[in-house]
């Protein structure tokens, strides 16, 4: 599963040492619908944080955004002065 996420390859292009791609896809969809991956990633993140000397749960979150030019911006009123992008 992580191979697919990391490489972005198509299901049918999995390496030959994997089972048939249909079987891998079946289990991926089954586990994803049960939120197993969310639980697994949460546990792994906690373990990595502890190994780095941090608390299991983060105490601060950071959100970032990006302004993107697209289409005809003539109808948009705002201007992002720092990035010189309308919208």
C-alpha cells in the first residue's frame, strides 16, 4: 500500500513480488473503508514523535495556504498585496 502512495504508480503496475493487483486493491479498499490506515498512521506518528523526544500528541498545528492565478480574475474583487494575486 505504501509503495503505491510513495510512487504514485498504477495498481496494475505493482512489482511482480506483490500478489495480483486486483487482490491488493480489494484489501486496500476494504481496509481504507474501515479507517484502518488512519489508525495505523496515528500509531506510527506517535511512535516517531516519542523516538524524537516529543510528546505523542502535537501541541501546536500550523496551517499554510497558497494563492494561485487561474482563469479570468476580472470578476474577483480582493487583492493579495504581498503576492500580487487577485482573489
